[in-house]
């Protein structure tokens, strides 16, 4: 099973940075990541926190567990509707419901008229 430090090395490569540039970007000591890799050491939660703060596109679950994609995919944000659009939608639904009720009432009346003729 791959360790977090190995995924960080993979991330650095994907970001096309040197280990030194990456260390500087997240505010760790020069050579930190390479030392962790060499010693096959665990990376502290403070370093993981710095990574996701500096690189918010990185998938935290992937970084910690290796599951999923390296980067968070852009999700389509829900469309925000204006008050006018919402009112229009409600009005159309009500009109439709009233139409259905009127049709049902008309059918019922017509049936009663037919039954009374028999």
C-alpha cells in the first residue's frame, strides 16, 4: 500500500514542480518532502492541511487514502432561479392543476347528465 508521501511525490510531478518549489509553496523546510520519501516516513496532518490549503483542487481523500482521483472535478453548481422564475413556475403548476380539476369536474357533470337521460 502506497503511503501519503508517495502520493505527494506523484502530485508534485503532476503539478510540474520541483520538490523544493513544492516545499516552499506549502511552507515546509527545504528538503522536507524528499526526506520524508527517503525515510518512508509519515507526513503530518499539518502538512496535509497546508497542501489542501495551497492546492484546493487536490482531492483530500485521494491524498490520504489513494482512493478516487488526484484532483477534484468541477461539479456543475445548481442553477439559482430568480424569484420571478419561481413564481412563474408555481403559477403554471397551479393553472395546470386547476385545469385538471376543471376537466375532471366537467367529465363528472357530463356523466351525471348522461346517467339522468337513461
